[in-house]
């Protein structure tokens, strides 16, 4: 099957929006509370899901190219970091 047949996200923003819909809120809260250095712990869980389900293993993946990476592992890291940043940006600001 080609990437078009799967309708994979084509941008980092599309991938992040999909994750916001699919990842349960308690898990989102855990990810948002992580430090940036702790995100590597997501490589075999969320990262593997992203690589296997968002078409990162497809030849000429549009999403991999959108991340500016070549390898699916590196592309999933970029997506996880963007997801983490979006979650943190969405946290209520305390003044």
C-alpha cells in the first residue's frame, strides 16, 4: 500500500493533533510533566507506536521528510518532542 492509501499525517502538526486525540489524558499529563531529557524514555512506547502507525517506515515517507530527518527513529523523536512541547504550551499558566 502507498502512503496515500493509509492517509498518514503529512506534517508534524498533523501528527501532534492526532496524538492529542489518541493518547489518553492521564498519559498526556505524564508526558507534559517530563523534562526534555526524559523524553528518550518514550522511544520504545509512544515512539514505536508512531513509527509503526504513522507511516515512518514507508519508503519516501512525507512525514519523515517533514521532520527534517532521514531515519524513522529520529523522526519519531522530533514528533514526540513537538507533542511534548504542545502539551506544555497548553498547560494553564499560573501568575
